[in-house]
C-alpha cells in the first residue's frame, strides 16, 4: 500500500497564521535555507512578546552550548508579567542528543512556546521528534529556491520597498550571488542604500557597480553542482569565480576540491551504502551524505575519482609554478573543471 507523501506548510502559510494571532506550543523550523528560518523565528518572538516582556520571558539557547535538559527545564517555567513564555533553541543541528527534546511533550505548559531552529538540513523523519512536532505544532521545511526563481524573489523584495528592477539586472544578481537568500537580501540592501535619492529603478549598471561575487558561497555551490555533475551550473559558477580576480585564490579552491573528492573516494569503501552508513563511515552528518556524497557516488566511478584527485594535485603544482608554462590561474581552473565533468 502506497504511503502519502509527507508535506510541510509553506512559508506564507506559517506567516499568515502567526499574523492572525494563532500560535502553537512548538515550532520546528528546519532546512537548508537559513533565511526563512530566521524570518519566522524573529516574527514569532515579535508577535508573542513585546520588547519589555522579552527581558523576563524569552530564553535563547544555542545547540553548540546548551543541553537538552536545560532547554526542557526552561519550557516548564511560567511567564512573568506576560501571557507567554518563549524558549528559542538556535543551531539545533549542533545539539547532542537532540531527540531527547521528546521530553518537552510529556509535560507541556499551555503558556510556553518552544521554537527549534535546525539549519543545514532536516530532522530525520524516521525518528519520533518530527512526528511529535507535527502532532502538536508546526514542522516547517525551509527549502532553497531554485535558481530560476531568484529573479522573481529579487523583484518582489524590491517591490515591497517601492522599487523596480530591470529583468536582466535581477537575473544578474542570481548569477553573481547564488541562491542563498540571506546573501541575496544582503546585496539588495546594499543596492537600496546606494540608490540616488528619488530613483525607483534598479539598473544592470548599478548591480554591476554594487553587487560583488560571493566567493565563499560559490565555492560550496560549485561543490554541490560537481556532486550532481551538473555541467551547466558548475561551468557557470567556475566562470564567475575565476572572473573575480581580487577574491579568487586557486590554492584554497583546490584544497576544498581535494578534500571533497578524497572523502568521496573513501565513501566507496563504506560497509553500508545508506546515508547513515556513509555518514558514520566518513564522520559527517547524515544530511551531508545525502546532499553531496551519495549523488556524487552515482555521478562518478571510483577510477574517475582517482584520476580527478591526481588532476587536482597536478593543477596545484602548476599554479605554484611547477611545469606551468605561463598558464593563468583562471585557465588552470577552467581546465580542471572541464576534466572533472567530462
């Protein structure tokens, strides 16, 4: 018997409900796109507590430091001079024994709202915690926007500020910055600040003058594209990276690529080829195995990966002047990316 596909509410659905004043005892905001997680979390705190109430009724924990027991203990408290007590767990993906948050549901205080912010991936739906969140509250999955939807996001964001952007300029922002919305928004804010007084049209020339290539983003976006062997996307990202002469540093990029493909080589020897088995074998998180390693294992043979590692070493030597023959870093990089993909 087929099982119905699990769905989570969309961003607009969650925001609409919050704005209407309907709240739940628990929210789990999870996924790869940080922007929507931060927006919903901030909106919840704003609507649940006034600035004065937050001093005594907002408890913020970080998964890198806090224990589950401390978080659960905070949820059992009572509000002081406010209708609700809000407990916000940030960076939940880094918390040890996160599943123990099941304890919260055994004794929920009607006046408490727990907000769990889990970035970089989703909770394992095979476990009990996501099911409990769905039963008693809101389980929201923050999905990254596809590249073709970035121009629409840019146009809508600027429209809310009373601005219009040329279609080509909106597309260019996506090409330069990528699909990480927090970084897209940061560049849009820079554009807004830099516009001459009274101007409502954002042009291609202003984007070129204001928006910079996000080097860190593109390195990791390149890795994602290479993992899927997306020739078009990987080639475009590599071209953008190489164009930014001030930021592009080939040795650092080669280090990242060498680490990724070396890790991929080890993955072929994992005793268990499931996401959990590969994650345990490589010492990485399960979502990383699912997002990058497993697609790459389907895209590349073991022999090809060995050849890629050798090519990266050769490129590293050439960029340091060994047998280079006057070839630029950009040309070496393009040659390497072509070799990986073909």
